[in-house]
């Protein structure tokens, strides 16, 4: 059997305590940082514009585009996107274990979900 000298037992206990405490502390991952920074914009709206010269983007280029950062929690943030009078789109960013999920949710004028949604 091996016995540690008493002076090392205290040092070992302090080292083990520090390791256990650091293991229990939540880590600030890039996903946590992103969600925290985005949540600072909760309740705000931003006007945008199309900067693409792709012909498929012509309809959007002539429309007013507004994004609203809403319904913010540590796990999920919703960002409705209005293109002119079309309010059918919402981006939903969800915090998963070690990643983020971005869903582009569509609804009809009556608020019912579009079939294209994969939730």
C-alpha cells in the first residue's frame, strides 16, 4: 500500500476540489455566446435590403424588408421576417446541446402552418 506524506494530502485535496468545481461550472460555448448576443436585440426591429443581383431576388429587392427579434429565451429566439405586406416567414433559432438549429417557418394568411415546415 502506498501512503502520501501529509503535506501532499492537502495539496491533492485542493487540486481535486478545483478540478471538480471547474467541471461543474457551465461552459460559455460559441452557441451560448451567439444566443446571448442575439437576445440583446430582443424586442427590436431592423430594416434591411437585398444586395443580390440574382434575378430570383427581384421581388424582394423592390419590397421593404423588416426583421423583428422576438420571443427570446436561452433555448430559442424567433425572428419574424416581413417582406412588403407578406408576413408569412419566421426564422426560429434553437439552442441544442452543442449546436444551433435554424428553421425557416412559413404560415398562411390565417396563421395556419404551411406544409413546407419540418418541425
